[in-house]
C-alpha cells in the first residue's frame, strides 16, 4: 500500500493534470501558499460553496446571506482583537534558518505519538479479528494508555503556556521533547516570538493621506459590523443567523500541505445571534447540524471526528473543530465557536454605536451572544478531492484511476461521446448536449477510443458518460455509464435528463439534511 506522502503527492499531481488546482504564478516559479483553481477546480469550488449556501441560507427561514467588503475600517481589527492577539508563536532553527510555528512543531510531535496508537490498534484489530473491541483496547492496553497520557500531558502544557503567553515554556517544551528541525536535523533553536498574521495595505492615492488597512483575516467581522443593518432591514427575530462566503488573508508561517493552509483562501461562515445564556444549547445544536452536513456527502462517517479546543481563542467560551482524515492525518476542517458577546460588545465600545437587540418577548434590550460556524472552502475542496481519488483494481487485472467526487459536487455531470466521428453520430451527440446543458454542466468528447474516453472522464470525476452509437440512429437510445459502478444501461434519449438529475440534483442531497 502506498504511504501517506505518496498518496498526497498523487492528489497534488492529479489536481494539476486534470485542471483542478495549480500553484499561483507558476511560470514565475510560483508564489508560496497561493493557488489558482483551473476549469474543473473552479466548478468544484463553486458547487461546494453552493451546497453550503443552500443548506445554510435557502434551507433556513431564519438565516440570510450577505457579501461584505474585504477592505474594512482598520479600527474593526483593533476591536476584534486581531491587532493585539492574532499571532502565531514563531521559532527559527539557527542552522537551517527555517522558521516554524512553535505550536505546530509540538503538535506534529504529538501526531507521531498518535500514529503509534493507530498502529497498535490496527495490529490488535488484525490479531483479534471480529472479537476486537476498540474502546476496551484503548482503555486497557498499557502501551496505548501510556501514549495517550503522554499526548494529553504535552497538549495540556502547550495550551497552558500559550494561554499565559509563556513563550519561554513553549521553547522549553520543544527542547524537552527533543524536537529536531526537519531540514537540518538540529536542535539549535532561537527563542519563541509572536508574529501577527494580518497583511497590511494602504488605501488612498498620496503617501501622506493614505490610510493603513488590513486585508481581512476572517469574513466574520463583516457580519458583526452589519448585524443591526441586517436585523432592521430583515426584521428577523433572535435567534437568527447571517451567513457569507468570501476571501480571507493570513500571512501564514507554516505554508505547506498544498491548499490546506494558504495565505489567500476562502471562508464560509455563519454567525448565529442568540439570547445570552442559551449559548451552550445552540453550540451543541450547531455542532450536530454541521456534522450532518458533512455526513450528507457520503464520504464516510469514519473520516470525521470532533476535537474540543484546549486553548480557546480570545473571543470564545467554547470551541470545537470538525476534523477530517486528510492524507496527512486528522486535521481541522471546520470550527464551531461560541463567541459570547465579545465581538458585538467590543464594536459597541470602539465605534460608540449601540449594537443591541430589543427582545419583544423579554421586553428588554441586550447585546446578543453568537455561535459561529466557520469552514474553509479550500480545505473542504481538499477533503473532497483527496477522499475522491482512488486507484481501483479491475476484474481483468488492470487498474483505473477514478475521482469519486460526490455527484452533487462534480464539476461536469456528464460527458457525451459519439462512438465514432462519422455516420451522423457527432450531430446527435451535439443535440443531446444542447438539451442537457440547460440543466447541467456537460461536455462533448470525441477523441480516442471510447474506452480511453471513459478512463479520462473517470479520472476527471464525471459521474456519467452518455455514448451515442449506431443503435441510436435506429431507436433513439444511448448507453449511460455510471462512473463508480461502471455499469452501463441503455436508455431513451428523452430519459437522460431525469436519469442524471436523480443523482446530481442538489435538492435530493439537501433532503438528507433534516436533523432528528
Ligand atoms: N471566524 C473564525 C475563524 O476564522 P479559524 O478557525 O481561524 O476561525 C476557520 O478559521 C476555518 O477557516 C478553518 O477551520 C479552516 O477551514 C479555514 N482556514 C483558516 N486558515 C486557513 C488557511 N490559512 N488556509 C486555508 N483555510 C484556512
């Protein structure tokens, strides 16, 4: 079996070969941690955004969507705490001159311990077969228990030191754990320093009058500062939510793992405004709703887990990540944060404007509390793409590469293929395309033998291939081939739209979202 690094390398090269993602400015040797989405990538990204938006905004009477500007008044970032607290702890290796996030070095060390636990579990599962009880094994196996305790102790100490801004202790921890620089292999570390992640820019034509601005590091603040504008114009009553998707920018120090951690990325965020005191309940509700959204895509329950934060951001009283099993292990995909009244309260202070809601039932005004759900669109894209890429052994001994992207998200829903480039078959194929494109993104492909065309569409992630052959001339039927099962059926041309729709239409996928 290929190891994790090989699998990840394959995902990255497949993304380029099949028109999904490439490094930005590639012909100038690229820009680190900045990426461009090509023809298939742009479609997949748009479909993920759409699936999120429909589930969030269209399916909920009390959630509306906005689109606020990337440039915002600089005081917003003072009020939000980002100017003072949006820092990463940095450490340099004196030999390699490489810079690292100190917390990531420690977390990577812990990930290695966790990989040992997984290895033990897999070994035991093999040994005990069906009788294997994972929970019991995790609770009783002495080696595994010791690994778990070690991980917990390290993570707790890291969280405590970061919370107290005790950077000396973070360095001590790195030294005590014998962490070496992955490049030089040495333990020759500098002290740990804080580094602010916001990008600065200027607004205005002349140097004297130009105003210093930041590129927004999260989309959330555009929602907070418009809270009353939306509430008054929509007349929504608490509890209600405001959603938006858009670009965010962070000067990330650790810029690796492809589109997992980027300097320019897109977020899909929703702020849910609630009565103070109800935050615990709503926090649990939104954890459940968001996990349900992920599960509805059918990528496998075992690929997700919750991770409760030990170290809370400056604005939160509870926070959890939905982690996804990427090719490099379980990592954060989405955050659910109980943000209290921190943001609105702080904007009241800094702007001098009231940001309160009059609750007609309680007959009193208050600053609402907020539960936020925040997912990175690019990270979701990576989850979908990496999960979809499969090398499949076929019955005849050959292999095929297939991108099993959930059909609702697939960039192209069907390819229409004339068996040969003559006898009127291309004309019929074009006619079918003209009809299908009113509902779906479809493409025409006549190059190479039909078997090779199937393989090409499998690798590009197209859920259906429609083949027009000589029988079509006689009875107006085509073959429809299913990407995942490779099953082929003969159907009438007039039934193609409904056959495709049943599997790709967003409404059928959204139906799975009802929470008990
Ligand atoms: N408004 C809250 C907020 O921004 P966050 O945990 O910093 O919280 C939310 O970010 C999500 O945004 C993350 O779970 C991740 O999916 C995505 N994200 C954050 N930084 C990112 C980066 N540098 N590159 C890609 N996605 C990122």
